[in-house]
């Protein structure tokens, strides 16, 4: 709220204060590129068993912090725990991704519960409390949820698809039924994020991974408006809540998203055009991003150039250094170390 000189670097950036060395973390930083994650994952049973075992979820949340000393930890969970709490069947097939019972007709949409049983997500809140207790006070703890549009794309199709055609079709053919699904997700996401704040999360990220498949009118209705309602609902209870939006692929629609939603920062993907982002986005809110995850796989000079480009493009304003999307499993750990050294050694 007010300028606080003892704010830790990550939260200072979310308050609009540029840092000489940008705080850094990586989307999907707990994951399969880490041998210590694969080891815990192998003994956890299913992916959801791992998400819902507080000690194990806390452990894998902390692993990348111990190894890389990142400025933020993101709680280990998934955006699809909300459909799970809405009593939809959710499974993760190894090597294939999520599988849910499809919700692709107005009749099925009518059967959707209005209120999630958030007690089913108590293990996530317990994991947050465990992580906060174990974490260095200088490290920020991030909670998250999926944006209603992105969660709905998986609920409608029952799985990931290349362009989320099933949800787009349903939104055109049955806008009222689709709006009912979105409304349920908005209300329950507000409660879920508020409970994460109570459990120790200090910042929140709303992942709208599939925002970029929507034309402008649909983007306004299904990405911007539900996100705006979530931000408003949270700030009604926690006025100074710090919220990062990630409408992946929003491109030229990003300024409208920033203006309407009231987020404190936006995470941008690697296709962003720097002058446009600086003028239209970073002039209003902090920017998070946006190294191409493939440059991180490639390493070497290509990685150094890509890191330098992010710093040169956005380092003169409030910046959280991150990737433009999640780190991929085949990424060499040495490349993450190289990126960190370059960001922390060079900026400033
Ligand atoms: O960032 C982190 O380290 C925190 C944990 C986190 C996961 N998923 C763990 C995970 C976060 C923030 C997510 C978000 C998420 N989940 C998104 C939005 C961000 C994005 O990356 O686009 C989406 C769309 C999902 C849904 C989801 N979960 C898919 C499509 C898949 C399968 C694809 C894949 O990468 O395997 C998952 C599974 C998943 N979620 C894994 C992890 C570490 C891999 C499963 C495993 O380890 O067995």
C-alpha cells in the first residue's frame, strides 16, 4: 500500500519499485528437470497424491529455493485442483497430461456444483504453512490459481488440446451455459486464493495460459472480465493483496487487460515487443518474464544473449526476471545456474 523501505525485493517490485538486480524465479521451477523432484515424485504415487501430501508438496516447493536461492517460491500444486474440489473427476496420465470428465453440453454444465468443497484443498493450505515456516523471510511465497477461462478449457474438453477448440465452440454455441461455468470458477477461485493468503501466501499469480487463443471480444468477456472479478473479490477482503496476471499470448490486448483487471504485474511471454511493453504496460504495472524456455535449453551464447535482451528491454523499470512460460523437463541444470549468474552478476 504505502511505500515501505523494508519491503523484500520481490514485493517491492510488485509495489512498482524497480530493483537494481531484478528478483528472479521460474514458472514450473519445481519439476521434472530436477533429479530431487523426480525422486520425490516417484515415491508419491499419483501426481495429485503429491499435490495433496503437505510434507511432500512443501519439500518439492523448497527444492529449487535450496538449489538456486530464488527470490520466490511458488506452492507446488496445480490449477486443476479447483475442478477436483468441485467434485469433477481429475486424473493425470503419465506422459499425457490431465484427464477430466468432459463438461461439453449445457445439460452437463447445469450439473456442476456451485460451491467447491475447499476442505478438499486443506493439504494445499497446510503445505503453504509448512513452506512459510521453513522459508528464509527474504523469500516471497506465491500462491496461485488458474484463470477461469483456462481452467474451463480443460473442464470442457476433458483434456488439453492444441487450440482449446471445444471450449471456444461451447462459448459460441452456448454462451449462457459457458458463463455459468465461468461464474462458478470466479467465485471459488476468490475463496481459494483468500485461503491461500491466510495460509501464508504473500503474492498470487493467476495463470491464463490459454488467453491467447481468443479473439478480442471473447478475450474481454472470458479472460479480462473474470480476472477483474477475482482481483476485485480478493481486494474487497485484502485491499493490498499483490496479484500477478499471466494472460499468455495476449499480445496487443495486454494494456486493456492491465487497465481493466487491476493486477500489480503481468507475466509476459517471449514474443512480447519490448518498446510496446515498456510504453503501454510497464508504465503502469510491473512486468515479469520473459526468457524463451528454449533459450534456456540451448544454453551458451544464445542463452547469454537472451538473458541480456530481457535485462536491456525491461531492466530500466519494475521487473521480475522469469521465463516466458514454464521450464521444460529437458533443461540442463547448469543452464539455470548460468542464467542466474548472468542476471545477478550483470544487472545493477
Ligand atoms: O510452477 C511451479 O513449480 C508450481 C507448480 C505448478 C504445476 N502446474 C505443477 C505441475 C503450476 C503453477 C502449474 C500450473 C498449471 N497447470 C498450468 C498453468 C501454467 C502453465 O504451465 O501453462 C496449467 C495449464 C496446468 C495444467 C497441467 N498440469 C497440465 C497441462 C499438465 C501436464 C503437462 C505437463 O507439464 O506434464 C500438468 C501436470 C503438472 N503440473 C506437472 C507439474 C510439475 C507435471 C506432472 C508430473 O510431474 O508428473
